[in-house]
C-alpha cells in the first residue's frame, strides 16, 4: 500500500495510538484497490479474510434471507467495517457492496489478529470500537422495536439534519429505496410516511428535505439521547 495513505489511516481511533512499528507492519501487509459502483466486496457466510477501510466513496452493509434483503448500514470515509468478524476469525454476518466508485484498503485479518495479540494500545482501541458498534446495534434495535415507522423517519431526518450542518434544507444521504429498507419499511410506506410528516413541517422535493417547522417535528419525534446521540 502506498505510504501516502498512512497519514489519513493513522488518524482513525483504531490506529492512532498503536506502536509505530506495528502500524507500519499492518500497512505493509495491506493493499489499496479501486472499485466501481455496485461491486460486492464481501458476502455473508464467507470467511473474514480482510479488514476493510473505506478511503473514498461509500459502502452499503446488507443482508439477505429467504429472498428478502435489508440495508443495515452505510460506511463512509474514513472508517473500517466488520471488525468483529476479523477479530473473532468468524464468517461475515453481512454482505457489503460499493454504492459509488470507492477506494478500499484491505488488510489481511490474520495480520490484524497478530498485532492485536502484541500491541496493547491497538487491542484497547479495538475493544473500544467493538463497544461502540455494540451500542450502535442496541440503539438501532430499540428504534425498530419502540418507535412507529413514522417516528423512525422523523428521527432519521433530525439526525440527518444535524449531520448536514443543522440547516433547514438538506439532502438525503441515501436513495429512498435504501432508506426504506434501513428504517424497516417498504418504499410505498416510506412515501406515505413522508406525506404524513407534512403537517409537522416536512417538505420533500426528490432527495431534498426542508424542515419548515423545527419545533413541531421535534415535538412529534421526541428524540432520545439514548437512541439518537451517536456519542452516547
């Protein structure tokens, strides 16, 4: 892997405090590859051969069962995905595909596990990252079980508004079909849900969202820090 990528990867919490020699050992074991859109990078059930790092583009994590498919998460730069399978040396529980042209770093899982055994700072960072991922799954489970589909959409829009800078007008990060899957809805139900949020000040024009009455939407959504705050 070109050393030009080392600096940006080193900024990730996962690699920030590990021993310099161990970091370079991991980077030398990895390589960078460019992928076009809609390329399946990993398939659920297969062995976890690599830890992946998204440098550019975006990757969708998804799963299939009995002819049905659901979107689990979208990974954007710069971040890793499916660390748990790498550390546990277990099959992938999700598949992953590129959403757009993407540049991905792939580090052999056996090298990651080898450094995990000898580098205490790296091991601590991995435990912290896995704890963060676990809490994220708990939040997502709570949202699916405790909120109606309309409440899920309202809170998603409020979270997306914050990620977009807090303005009243912003763009959806995901196409509506994928958003519906992520929220546990059909595309038809999502369309109806958007219309149902109009009385709360939500206007939709393609992928552009305008929140004309912030107070009304917040009062309806009732966001919770134990679900919606990514830092909790």
